[in-house]
C-alpha cells in the first residue's frame, strides 16, 4: 500500500508541496513511514518500489536535462532502499533514551520547526506568494502546533520518530546528490551550463535548499502518520 502511495505521489502534483520559496517532495515519506512502523525489511521493499519508479520515470517520462543521472541504479534505486533501513535504526536507537530527555528534545524540535515555518509564512506573505503556497504553510504550522501541544502530554514516541524521519530524508538527499557528484559531476554541470569548478557548490546548494525543507516536512508528516498508526493499533 505504501509503495502504491509512493507511485501515486510521483504521478500526481501531490508529490510536490508548494510552499512558496521552496517546493519539497513527499515521495520518500511513505518509505520512512514503512521503515519506522513496520521495520527495515518492509522499509527497504517500499524503498525498492520508489527506486524502480524513479529509474523508469527517468527513462520513460522525464524530460529534465539531468534525468540521465537516474539511469544509474546506484543513484535512482540504492539510496531509496536505504531510506527505510536508516529510518528504522535511527528510530530504534532513540527509543532507548530516557523519557525525561526525550521530553526536552521533543519540545525543542517542535519550537524550531514552528519557528522555521513562521519565517516561511512571513516571507510568502511579504513576497506576494500565491494563496495555495500560504495555505499549505498555514496547514503545516497548525499541524506542528497541534503536535507540540500533544507532545506536552505524551512525548515518549515523538523524538525517536522525528529523528528517524530526519535521518531517512537526509539519507535520500546525501546519497543521491553525493552519487551525482562522485559519478556524474562533469556531465551534470555541462547539462546545466555550469562551470565544472562550481559543481560542488551547485550540488551542495541543492542539498541545503531542498534537503533541509524536505527533512522538516518528513518530520511533520511522518510523526503525525506514525502516531496515528500506533494509536489505531494500541
């Protein structure tokens, strides 16, 4: 089911969340949810579905000048498989930390995320972003505030889930962009008409402008979904 959701996200506008200054993808989030909620094997299998979709999409549909980098399974498939694995182990590692420490970490986390989203809302309003952009940011702020308030009552699961989501998201970003830099740096910058000596800064810039917002989005959505799943089972 989560693998199917990943494909639907890729085939529809739901795969991109328009937040104004940034447009993070959501396609890796079902893989993270699978890893945390169902374990590393299920997470890896959902990641494999994501990876195969990325490979086929690059070959059959993608008209981007840099789509060729995803023809390589080391970039299009392997990082997607590892998303679910790293998410699970980061999540389980934090579950061993005492509840008192998790309480403080959880509250700091949600305050930081609310602060970032509030700044994003301010920039969207002052720069005249579309109503859709502002609405999406507003929804994320409300959801984050709700999770913060909920965390004041029960924080046992929040931070481990958040860390798992962050690690999983950054696994995707670092391995994909790192692979592009190591294997295709020259072809990548040539396709984008960028000087070779700027390849490192260009790829690093993408990892910061897209990777961090995607990680934050992953934390918000994954925490809400996994907590709902655990409540339903419990």
